[in-house]
C-alpha cells in the first residue's frame, strides 16, 4: 500500500468513488486496530450558522444526527 503522508491533498477521490491519501490510511489503520466500520460521505456545503442559529453543512448534519 502506497503511503501519502508527504503529499497533498491528504484525501483524494479516485474513480469509482474510492478515496486515498494520508487521512484514509490513518482511518483504515485505526479501524483495523480498534475494530470499527466506517462510511465516507461527502457534503458540498460549507458549515455555518444560519439566521436562526442553526448549523448548516456537515456540522448541521452531525448535530441533527442525520449522519
């Protein structure tokens, strides 16, 4: 397995919605060591608070338990 620890971007999407890079290597190693499964989902919206004080983007999805 090729290491991407010295290269940017730290995560890049390849053909077929696969990912590679430093953070993917770390996530994969951690999941093997402490035995957990994960899904990678992309969100193309910047996180910010709206006029009602609610978060949007990935922060909003996590705080509202959508992800």
